[in-house]
C-alpha cells in the first residue's frame, strides 16, 4: 500500500466546495472519480484544507492510499485526462505512511484578490472581489497587523464553524496594491471557517473609509461574530500554499502573479 500526495489547482466557481456532498458537485468528488478510474479501484482523498463554494486553489495538497502500482507521472496525467478542465493535478509524490495532508501541514496561506476600479469585471468576474470605491491599501495593511499572533478569532469565524476552539496563530498578513488589484495575503497555522473572508470584509470597510483603522482591534477583542462586519464574497479567495516540513521535499507553490509585493 503506497501513500501518494498530490498538488492540485482548481477553479472553484462551479463547485459546492472541496468536500464531497451528496446533493452537489465537489472538487473532492471530481478528483476521487478520476483517480479511481486511474487506480481501477475506489480512492479516497484527504486534503490540507476544505475550501468553500466558489473558492479557488493555486496549491491544494491532498493524499490517498492505493495498492495500484502506477508511475507518479501516471497519477498526474491519468487523473487530468479523466477530470474536468477546471481541476488539474500539478504533481504527485510518494510520502511516508504517517504523512497527512491535513495534520502534517505547518501552515496554510491564502490570497484574497480585490479588483478596485469603477467598472465591473467581465473576464475575472468569478475570480476577484469587485470593489468600485477607492481602497487605501496602505491603511488596510497597517490596520491588519493587530491580527498577527495567537488570538481568539471568534469574531472572524462563521456562525456554523465546527472547530473545537477559535484560537489560531496568524503568522503574517499583508495588503498590497498591484495596479487595479488589491491583494490580501494571510498565513496561519490553520484557519476557521470563513476566517479569511471575514478578515477581508473588515479590512474592506477600513479601506473604503467606512470604519477607522482601530475598528480591526475592536472586532478582534469583542469575540462576537455578529459585530464583525460583512463576510466578503468567495470569488476572490485562493488557497495559495500549504507548508510542510522540509524533509518531505514536496514541490513549492507558484503564486501565479499573486505573490506579495513591496508597496502596500
């Protein structure tokens, strides 16, 4: 029995999220169907993170166990041949039997991309959060720094979040402008449901001038989701990278133009 890790890229626009659901299409379901055809037996995937409906991934990581003897490249090319065009396996690696795509991860990184211009997008309408009002990226960046560290993020979790604890360690956060786009980059040991989108919603209010910068600290301190502002839409959110111990020698992520910049 071999344990295989996969790096996966997907456009989540047409899916109900990563996790398999009986009533809707999921990325996990699509990949398990394709992998099972390559393996000629059922395959079950475990992912680093469960992205929500409409959320994308530049570098999701998942693992599975299989007795099927296939070259690593066959897992990549065969799965891509069997799956739809909006899901792509980027690489496959043999990993130790105790590896877990979820529990072996040291950190996860997300990017939330905001298109900041008066005109609505056509080509990127499902891949950005459109904001017509001018955003002050520098102010958003400065206000966000209060979130760095280990905190109770109750104000930034979904009401239906099932995590046993709201405590998370946010390792870094930045907001940078890239032409017409403003990108929020967040890295943490783990995330609560809707945590990044709720952070984005609070920072958008600051960037538009609807709220003062100190409101971010106030929302964090109150630990009450009902006082935490609007949840930003899913279209602009990307799972950008998952960090693992260096000894595993897993491929590094490419952020496809969503890499943090130098000028907030």
